[in-house]
C-alpha cells in the first residue's frame, strides 16, 4: 500500500487546479500585457484569479501581489517592512525562534544590514502568546512577523490577538500563512493582518506560485526589478496558468474547509492515539491548537532518517525534523525551540495528512511504525545504554 503522508512538504494537485491550468499551457498562451485578444484573455484570467484569492482572504483584489511562492512572499514582506521602518529610523523586528527559514534567513540578512531582531521563545507546547509580543514591542519596532501555523509541529498561533496588539501599538504585522492557507479560516481584516504570505502547492495547487497580501497603503519594496507587472511591484511575465491553478485550488479548499477539517482531524487523532502507545515517545506541539493534518512525534533512541528509509520501503512517504536533506546534521530548529534536547530531536517523525488519506492508510502506518521503531531500537547502542540504565530516559 502506498501512503502519501507528507502534505506539509507539498501536496498532490487537485483535478480542479489541473483543469484550470491546462488552457493556459495550450491554446490560451498569450502574454497578459499584450493588447490583442489572446493576451487580453490571459489578462482577464489573471484578474479573475486575483478576485478569487481576495474573496477567500477577505481583502481587495488590489491588495494582492502574485509571487513565485511562499519564500518569495516572505522575503518581500520583510524587505518592505525593513525599508519602511528604516525610513523612520525604526530598525527593530520581532519574530519567533521557530519560523520557516524563508523568514529566519531573511532576518539574518537584515541583521547584517543593521537591524536588531528579537526572536520570541516558543513555549513547550509550540505556542507564542500575544502578551509576549506586547512585552517585546519597543518605540523602534517596525515589524512583527509570526507564522500562522508551524510547518513541522503544526501548532496554530493566536494570530488575531497578535494582530490586535500590533494594530494598537502602530506596528506592522506580517504572518507566514503558508501552512494555514486552504486549511484554516483566514480573514485578513478580522484578524488584523497587514501582510500575509501563502503558497499554492501546500493546498493542492501548483508549485512555484504564491502571493503576498499587503494592506492598502503599504508600499511594497521590489525584490525583482523589470517590467511593470503587478503594479510595478513584482516584475516578470505572470505565471497565468499557475495562478489560475492556485485560484481553483484555493476556492475548492475554502469551499470544503469545514468538512475537510472534520475528516482530517479524525484521521489525525486516530494516528496520534495509535502512535502514543509506543513506549518512550512524545507528541511534539499542543494537541488542541494544531493543524488538522499534523502528527509529529519524537521516539527516544533512534534516528529519524533511518525511520524514513524503512517507511519508504513500506510505501509510506513521511518526513523527519532532522535536517539531513539540507546537508546538515543539526536537529530541527523547531524541536530545539520547544525544548527537545538534541538526542531526542534527532528521533522525530512528521506525518502530515490531507482529506484524501483514508482510515485504511492510517491502519497501515499504525502497523508499520511501531515495528520499525522496535527494530531500530534493537540495533541502537543508545537504546541499549538506556535499557541497561547507563543513561536515563528523557521521554
Ligand atoms: C513551504 C513553506 C514555505 C515556502 O513556500 P514555497 O512556496 O515552497 O517557497 C514558507 N513557509 C512555510 C511555513 C512553509 O511551510
């Protein structure tokens, strides 16, 4: 049985998204900036996609800038806030220790340019509070950026409350909503969000497409210079087909959100309950305030990568917090941020579900994981030391 359980890494494109894209890959290939009918058809599609995205985000179509994905939107949001802040002599930015690298690495660059960054501690349960944000805001704070939901442990932050604090103190608020968009309700006005990033391939749309919402009056700084596309804020011929695919996927996700949340949450809870029976393991992140599809555990005495290879052998696609893919042996910065010690953080497993997963698939995962954990522990010198009492168990 093949089970795709890595939906936080990327998702399968929906039929609606593929169908929306195809005409622009075939007959309707015009450049939306051209004046003839073929080009104008593309321009109309672009506008329709913008209105669809705006409708489901609760904003105006003019407040949306299409980008190449979540990373680009995050980069542009931070650069914009930094540029606006510097103009007023405000060079302090607040974020959290467990953001995506698109945020953390952008912040590193801004630090080199003379900005001061405060990274809020994340509680053991994977949450930050609006009070922490309120306490960290200073006279010279130009931006607060806090992710909506974490990509590794799935915890959902109190975005509307944080937005309210920022609004009251006159500080710009950006949220990386890449994991939340299409999975949780979003309304940028009601949630006091000034800027928001999302990415199509995390909600069954195509890869390489995303957007940055910026509230009216926020003057974006260009990351890419060139033509006057996207009101001059993001040069380059628009990915018309990809954008149409994103809009179709987003509409479908938002229209079916309640039933998807109910279905995926039930699958998630069954998986969490089943895996919790494995000795010396722990769920990472709050059980309640978490994405419907996110399951993330640490298992003591084993390495995440070995687990992934053995799971692949059983047809299961999963992921681990340990960043072997990035060529680094460091454990996940997210697991370290919630206080997991290195040796435990290395033994993490992330399974992320979507509405097309089935109960039978969960049963398959629940049949394989305990067996694999036991097998790997049987070969692990660390586990032997734990069992023989030479080291003490952490979990
Ligand atoms: C996937 C992801 C990104 C990056 O999005 P891309 O479209 O792949 O560039 C940024 N932030 C979070 C939280 C993500 O999960």
